[in-house]
C-alpha cells in the first residue's frame, strides 16, 4: 500500500469533516473516505424537555441555518399539541424562513465557494479566501458584505435574534409586524433582489463559462433527489409534500408524517454521521460509484430538479434556461452553485411576495396552545436540504422521543461519492499537489456539509 | 503592523463564526489590521499541512487565538492544546467555549446512553454499531475550554453580539485588555417592573404574555412579573450590543433563557435562579424541568450523570 493523504480539516465548509485518500503502490487512488466527525446528541438530550423549549434548543444544531431548525421544530410541536396556528403567524414564519435562505446563499456562494472561482482553484491558500477577494475585488467584496449584513439585520431588527432565533412559538409567532417595519423590509428586500439578479448574471457571464470543464466533470455522480413541492409541483421552502425523485426523473410525493416509509439511515464504521437512503426504492444502500443504490441528493440542485416549476417569475425564467442547458434532473455536482443562485433569486422574490400580502401585518399572530401527549413531524426546506423534526410528547407536553434528519445528512453519501469520484479523476501515478487536493475539496463545497 | 489571528471551532455550531461575519463592514475595516493565519471557516490552512502528510496538528503562531465550541472529543482537545501553545492570548468565544453551551446538555447522560439512542432512532437501520475508524473518540462529557486549557479572555453569548466581538478585537489591536461589564440582562431591560410578589406560579411559554405591539417595549410589564420564567436576573448582559436596545429575546416578547451564561464567570444560573424565584415566593414545584436552567452552562461539572439519571450539581 502506498501513502495516505489526510485532508484535515475540510475548510470553507460549515461543519467538521476530513478526507482520507489511500494511494496504492502506483500512486493511484485505492480508496477515498470522507469522515464526518460531529456527534452532539440532540436527539438524546432533548428528551424530557418541555417541547416548546426544544424549539429554542435545536437551533444550536447549526448557526448557519438556525431559522430552519427553529421552523421545523415549531411545526413539529404544533402537531404534537394539536395547535391551531394563527394565519398571520404562519405568514411571518414563512417570510422569515425565506429570508433566512437569502443570507445563507450569499454566504455559501461568495464566502465559501467563490474563492475557488474568483481567485482560481490553484491560487495559494493564503489568498484563496474571502480576504483575498477583498483585496482583489474590493468593490464586489464590500457589496457582498453589505448585502449579507443587510439580510441578517433586517431579520434581527424585526424578530429579535437572527442567530438562534426565538420568535417562532407553538401556535404562531411571538409578535406582529407593524406597517413601518413591513415597509422597511420591503425596501431592503428589493435591494437584495437586485443583488440576486446581479449575482446570477455575473456568475453566468464571468464564472461558470470559465470553469465549464470543471463544472461538468468534477464530482459528478448520478443519483436521485429530494425536495419539497406545493400541490401543483411548484418549489416551496416552507410547506408542502416531500418529493423523492429517482435518477430517471420519476418520483413519489409523500406527506412528511410518512417519511419513515420512504427514507432509512445507514451507519458506517468511518463516520458519526448517518447516511439516509431511499428505502422505498427497495434496492438497499450502496455508495459504489458505478452502481449506486438508494442514493439521492438534497439541497438546491435537488430542489431545482424536483420541482415542476418555480412560482416566481424571474427565478422561473432562470430555471427554464438552466433546464435547457442541463436537462432534468441535472446531475453535475458543481451545478449546485448555479442552482443556489437561482434559489437566491427565488427567495428574494418570495420574500417580497409575502411582505406584500396585507395579511402579514395581522395583529393576531399566536394562538394559545395546551401542552399534551402527541406525535408531530415538522419539515421545511433548509438551505442544505429537507429538514425533518419528528417528536413524540408525554402528557405534560415534554419530549419522549425525537428523531431528526438534517438537510446535510441526506447528502453525506453523495458527498462521500463525489469526493471519491474527484480523487479518482484527479490523482494519477502519485501526482498530487495542493491544487489537486483543493479541487477534491471543491466537490464537498458544492454541497457543504 | 497587522496582528496575527488564528481561529478554531471545536464542539460548535458555527453561530459564533457567523456572529463574526455579522460585523459586516466593520469587519472589512478591521481586515487590514488583522492577519488571519488559520481560520478553517474561511481559509484553507490545514492541520496536517497542505498535502496532508504531517503527523501532528500544526497551527501557525498567532498573537490572538479565537476558539469557539466546547471540548467533546480527543481531536477538540488536541486542537485546543495546540491553539494554547501557539497563541499568546486565547479568547473563549461564545457560551459553548466559556460554559459548555447547549451541547453540554449531553452531560446528564452517558456516552452509552447517547449512542443507544442515536444509533437506534426510528429511521436508523437496525444493527448499527458505534463507528471506530478515522473518527475522533468522544471524551466522557462536554467540557468548557478552561477545564482543559488556560483562557485569557471570556466572551460569552450564544452567539456573542458582534459589537462585543469588535470591542474585544479592537482593544487587543490597541494592546489593551478588553473589559466587559458584569451586569445582568435585567439591568439592561427596559420593561416595566411593578414590584415583588405579583406571581405565585410559573407559566409555560405556550401562553402569550400581555403587551401592546404598537407600544414600545418599555410599556410591557416584566415577563417574570407576568409569571414567565425569565432568566434575565441570573444571566450576563450583552446580547443587545452597545446601542442601548432591549435584550434580544425580550424585544421579541419572549423570556430570556440565559444564553450569555451566569453573570459572573463562576456563577451558577440554576442555584441563582431558584433563589430568585424562592425569594419572590414562587412555587418551585411547578418548574417542568430544572436542568433546563443550566441549559447553557452545563460544563464545569454542573450537569452530571448519576446512575444513569441526572442530578448532583
Ligand atoms: S456559543 Fe452558541 S453560537 Fe457559539 S458555537 Fe456554541 S451554540 Fe453555536
Ligand atoms: S426578568 Fe426578564 S423581562 Fe423582567 S426585567 Fe429581567 S430580563 Fe426583563
Ligand atoms: S435575552 Fe437572554 S436568552 Fe435572549 S439573547 Fe439575551 S441573554 Fe440570550
């Protein structure tokens, strides 16, 4: 056996992971393993806690998408307590849910992924980062930082806390939005929409064409997809049926309460993370690159593939253009970045639509609910995929059991496979340098664990 | 001359790092004065060298080391020790680093109990085993940073407010020691207080407090006086930043849950809160879950396992 290369830690991603590449005597890849190294045990330690408190505890699963955990969790608790949800409360939640996507996409595209494209995958690591971009393209950097900040602060100003939010409550939302707050947010959202339009145009002109060969090869695998759609098959981040699509584009739609019939999680000896797979396809689980079994992907590319259409005009136009070039479902891994920008446009448009709904300033935002025994499944689309919180409560309304499938988790198997594909493709005859290893990591950054 | 800064995240959620990014343009203005030598969230410097061929974790020397997250596995411990070795000043960033934070809630159960549940949830294939290859073994519990390494500056908050992060960094850039006030959340809360003894019981947070949304927050009655468990009295102030706004949860009209940890670094939010409630004549038997009072500060042996069940503190 030849040498082993350890890429540790993976960087410019959200979580804690490392890659181990084993080379054979000829210096070719014998195996490439991605280790996911985080286990905190939320499913265990929320047991016994009052369910309404858990909605403000599970936010700490992720500081990048805390809103989405918060939303899934309040939806699950609503269901456990058979709570009625005030209509304005629903609208406010949905609005925050979409706003939180805006920030995440700016962060992911510009801070985590863009350095590979703006500075180039072969730039030195000391400049291949957002600080490097700040020096090389100061105007763009300032604009990005301002827009990201704006999207965060508009939420914080209204809803109290943006990282680890608290304003979602069982039965609705903790407080109403008044007219002046609404107007201010409309103005901010319009500015964000302009920035989203700029971003996708800029990427389509300056970035993707330059790296087209990488985009269509690096980390590419063939899988199914998962995402949430409305009754009419439109993309929806907040509510709807879960669509599980096979690699050939055929699919099943199901209610989140039935997720156990469709999804199972496999464990591996090399990772704390669990690997969901499509149990309903009845083919088992395999990460074999040539004959994968049960493998599907989540996150933006998956949603873009799953939906029949996007219900806002500009994003729909982008989707049509995207589908013309790459088909449905599109499989190339780096297309995640393109899909991310389409979703950036959608989340801005959708936010504006919700803010322009007069019912959003309704005074009644929360119903009083009574803790009780029950089971509730809440799901939303988090930036990194379909996020499911499943709780049962005892007669005091305290958690008896919790089962969580986090957006990223759906992608753990695909990430591991894309890493292996990239390593196989790029490392030959012992030839390996920092650029090559960074490109292997780019396969991860497309998804971002 | 720019100051070298290294940053690491251990048992963390990335929220502290996002709080740094939420400095926005302030961060951009600070950047020329800061030279990041290691920060995995933004930059590709690797522990084991860029080609992954070193044997031991190696972080470049830095004047300031920012560490978020508590210590939960052997790798966290190794990284924390390396940061201590390489950085002149270590800042514990966020309540996970200063007091264990939410992840320290796991300290009421054993690792075996955790694994028993985690590898046998409703959606997990049966027969799952605890992994052993290439992943870092868990320590017996979740530790705050100062239980393993010396910490120079404590910056609690889940996450800390960007204003406080900026204040601390600016002070260090000027060669000063940052000073954070030891006040309670109540000390910075504008709600109306009418006096003790108004409530006898504790309401769960499923009931709506009374307030008029069209009126400013200083016309809302204190949530504790309305009968909600609000941990403002035993929690360190700072979440509202420096421009005089109301504590963040109170501004959203929900009670404080203590995310900044105790007012004094060594304080005990559980004991202090029970005292505060008892001295107001509030019936403690109605608390649905006492351990929740330590939900942000369960390290330092405050939340411990006892014969498969919690208690002792
Ligand atoms: S202190 Fe809070 S924000 Fe920071 S890492 Fe811990 S959980 Fe996340
Ligand atoms: S108890 Fe809560 S609501 Fe009352 S003053 Fe303190 S922080 Fe404000
Ligand atoms: S009010 Fe309390 S729980 Fe809320 S952010 Fe402030 S310190 Fe944290």
